[in-house]
């Protein structure tokens, strides 16, 4: 099934400023999460284009990235707690909607999507766009996919449009009946590619700090949770033997102690370093010689875009949208999830390549990301979608249920 949005023309881009107010509603906020970082980037991009943006988080946010406060973008939370439904949040959100009067509410992640629909019954607003950031609606700790799919299906009439961050996810949600095909588009994650240019100075400084000057360095970035399947990566790394290589793992999560114990049990403690949550990802990418991702489940991982923009060869599992970023044999190597042997073979394959061939893999990935996932291109798509939906002024109650967005629907790029 094909989903897409046509690109914004030069004339449309020139006349797009100052269109209205956008309330970005997210289940959580803070640095370190791919979805959260995309919400922040979108707020920055909309602000730069003349939109008035606000961010509302269901949960109290974790620390925000450096420089966020200076942007002057309001951020409030609804005071909810993980795993604890709170009807008061609906009233709080209603008050915020009544005060801000957004042209568009753009919700991100499952819980925010459902709350944005519910509040519309109390405080009407013109347009709701719901974005799905993962391949399924499973939670981090518990799998509530079936329940959330039914909830989205039953409340579909309260949303104008839905987007997914990759075609694999869009196909999945339509096939499962959570979103009708005519309401679904793919708008991928986007990044400012220039932020991730290799930095030789940072490479030398951090390699010395990490005591990996003469080693082949693999970098992994992501939450230390079950979905990321770090045991697959660690078992694969152990199979490579005692060669001069190091794995740097950047992230935090509930599996941290369990993974540290596994590292000790595998006897690779001298080759694996857990770095915790960092805000210098561009510099860390400069340290690495290759990037690896062993997830069992993904949408469109922001870290793969970042690693590609940094011109790193990539080894990843072939799940979700990974194959929409990494072209097997061209910019890296893919293998099935949950297979440490195949993952180890691909790690060894990259290490064995001459430096020139590894560089060619990285440059191919960099070209792909610049062509398809540059942030400004993605902001164009969001603006086009907002404009098309606002042109049908009146909200979900007046939205023609069987009418596709013909002017924005396009072929897969």
C-alpha cells in the first residue's frame, strides 16, 4: 500500500509563514527519546517558519536538551504518572486548549493520540493529526497493542488524519484496522544532517578519554529496554573474540543492571562501556568506526538517521523502518532480529573491509539521508498537511469521512 505527501513547492514554501497555532501533544518529553526529540525539532522548525507552537506533555518531562529554554517555546505537563489513568488530565488539557485556541493539535504516541481525541468532545478545535512513532502500539513495559488498536479504531472519527514515521508502520496500522487507508500518510523522522558531520577534533579527544585510541569502535545508542534487544548485540559481540574492538553503549533504562551482569557473564567487560544518557551524540558518532542496532521492534529509528548522516557503516536488524534507512549491502548490513550469529557475522564483515570500502558504505548512507530525511524537507511535509486539513475548516464533525486527501496523497518516495 502506498502512502505519502507531495513535496512543498517553492511558492508554497515562500508563502507558508505565520499560518496559525500548533499544540504539540506528546506522551512524554525530554532528551534521549527519538519521538520526544522529533517533537522538539518540529517545534523549532514551526517556530522558525512563523507558526506559534506550544508543547504539552502528559507526563512530567525529564531534562530537556540544552538551549530549549532559550527558544521561548512554552512547555507544560498534565501531571500524569506512568500506568495511572488520571481523568483530571482531560480537564487540564481542555483548559489549555480553551486558552491557546490552536489551529492544529498534533499528537504524538498512543496515549497522547487518545487524549487529544477525548478532549475534542469538551473543547472543539479545527484539526487533529495523530502520529504513530513505532511499528506497533505496544508499550515499553507491557504489550497493549490490541487494546490500543481498538481504542484508535473506535475514536477514529475524532481525528482528521494519521501519520506513521515509516511505510512498514503505516502498512501495519491500516492492515490491523487501527487507521483507515485514506487517512494515513507517511511523514518520516527528519534531522539536521549538518549537525552530524564527522568532527576529527572530537574524535581524537573522546577516543583518548575512552582509552580506545587504537581500537575499532562500535557505537550503540538507545533506551536500555527489552525492545532494543541488547542481549542479541552483546552475545554477537562476544562471538567476535578478543580482537582490539570496543562497544560503546549510550542510553539509560530499566535493563541497565541486567545488561551489565550479562557483560560480566560473557567475559567482555573490558570491551564494553556503558556511557549512560548523553547530550553529545554528534561527537560520540565521530568517535565510532561503525554503528549497530539490534532491536526486535522499531519504527524509524532516529539513531540510524544520525549515524548515516555521520557517514558510519551500519549493522542493524531488519525490522520496522530500518530497511528504509539502511540499504543492505549499500550503506550497511541487515539481518533477522534475535540472531546473534548473523549479527556477529555482519559486525565482522564490516571490520574486515578495507577502510575505503567502509567509507563508501558510510557515504552511501549519508547521501540517502540527505536526500530523504533532511529536516527542512520533513517540515515542508508537515506544513502541507496542516494547510490541506485547515482548508477543510470545521474539524472532524464536518470532515467528509470517505474523502481522501487527494491533493496531498502521492506515491512512495
